[in-house]
C-alpha cells in the first residue's frame, strides 16, 4: 500500500507543470500604482470597492526607502478589506489589499511575492513597472493595472505588458498630479480613464 502511494506521488510530481508554467490564479489581481497625491486617491478608491469582490489588490506607492510606511494602516481605515504589508514569499489571496514596502522592487511568481532591494538612489527606480510586468506574465487576462496620481512615467511600460497579455488597463481621471496618468494615456494602452 505504501509503495503504491509513493508511485502515485512520484507520478503526480512528474506531471506537475514547472512553476513558471503554472496557471494564473483563478481570481483577478489588480496592481495599483501611485506616487505624489496617491494617498488621497487611494482613500477615495477603496471605500467604493466591495469587500467580497473576489479580487486581490496590490498597491505600489513611491515611498522613500528610509522611511517606514504606514500606508497599509491608512488604507485600512477607509475599507473593510483586510489590508497588510506584503512580504517575501507571502501568498496572494482574494479579497485582500497588499501594500508594497518601501525600498524594494516586488514581483509576483507562483502567486507569491518576491522582493529585491532597489538599486542606489541615483538610478531611476520603476517599482510600478517592475510589478506590473511580472503581474502580466503571471496573470495574463486575470491582471489589471491602474495608475493613480503621480509624477513621471513609472507604470507605462508595465501597463503595456498587461495590455499585451490580455489584461485590463486603467488610469485615474482628474489626478492631482497627472504626469503618470498622461504618460500612460499617451502610450495608447489604456482601456479606460
């Protein structure tokens, strides 16, 4: 009996797809990129989101690497959805909001977060592009990218990847700081503003 179980287990292990060929999660994962003015936009956005949408939300906010972030607690005050700071290896689950910690570049693979310390401050940092690009590869049509208030162009390359993999791309209308939104819209890759 034990030998038969071992054979079945070995056969199952051989037929499991490699981690990079796994199916996307059965629920949508929404990446939300923000910078200057983003906290106010997030405080307006999340009260409108149903607590049982079945989606996972990942917030990538440009934050100074040296400062501890209280963004998760700020968002939690405006929503009933469980909000927490993402950590290395944490599994992404539906009906939760994850906030990316400062000073790291985060990707998603195998429905888990993976973090790498960001390069020196003189190098242009693009944490939104980094996450959106990995989200597109992981989730395909089950991915969505949303750009909120912010300056610069971070997020535009990642939105292109999401669009090319069949996902949904959105940008905030009337953003307090509209640089990131304008860059995204001018790319021609936005489904809805």
